[in-house]
């Protein structure tokens, strides 16, 4: 018999709000690497840990499935999506194009102070995976709402999950930080063609590291 103490279920919030809370929790765990590609998502465990009923958890799972972040088949548990080599390369090729353009646009849209802060944020010790995200900052600052929405919402957690996996390769995190600094330095000089080229090369290296490790 289980010795776990029962957790009081809190369904006093509206169902949509509870589902939003479950969704935010799962997305954060995906971004932080706790839920890795292929990880099983147990609805009962999530409901118990978050002190909600199964209804909001099922709704959150439905939304995650709509975002193509989880997959499930009849009579099987939900799992975090796990892409094959070809699919990863396709996603990262799309990312290279989007982030290359975002970097070029951000060179014109960001203020001198913002660019100086960007350089400062990627200088110094190697940042943890939860640290400053230059990719997100550039997307937010690029001035193109469609690119921003794709990179910061629709694709963000899928990309973050595999970016983290790429960064786990030996030596890659230090290498990536140096590449980030070079990108930021080119942007500070408002050298848009160089900044875009450096960003594209940075993503291609990450793609090769990732696909070769699978």
C-alpha cells in the first residue's frame, strides 16, 4: 500500500486557469530539460503534483498535442515528442532561416543601449542553460511580429528542448558562448550581413553537433 499522503485537489479556480497552470508547468520542465524528448508524461502524477484534478491536466495535454510537443496513440501514455535526424535537420534549417533574418532586422531595430546590453549579457563566464537567451532576445527585438511569434511561441519550446540537447555535447556550451559574443559584437557594430552570417553558421554548427549525437 502506498505511504504517500493524499494531496488536496484545488479546483476552486476556473478550469481554463487550472489548465493554463498545468500547461505552464510542463512547458517550463521541457525548457529546463527535466522532460526530455521521449519522456512519458503521467497525467495522474501531474495532477497529484500540481494539486488539480485530471480534467485540467487532460486539457493541458490536448493543447500540448496541438503544439506538436507531445504525441500519444490509443491506449498509450503521452510522451514528449522525439524527432528523428531528418526531422531535426528540417526544423533547424527553418530555424536558421528565421533567426538569420531576425538577427539582420534586429541590427536596425535595437537601440545602441540595447545592443550594448546584449554584448554585456553574453560576456564573462559560461551561462547556465537557464541563463540569458540571446536567441529569444533577438527574436523579440527584430521588429517582425510574425518571426517573433514563431520563434518565441509556436516553435520556442521545441527549439529550446533540442538546443539544450545540442549544448550538452562536450565543449559545445563554451564554443556556443563565444559564437554568441561574436554575433552580439557584429550587431553592436550594426554590421547586419556579418551578424546574420554568424548566426546562420552558429545554428549550422549546433545542427551538426545535434544530429551527429543521435
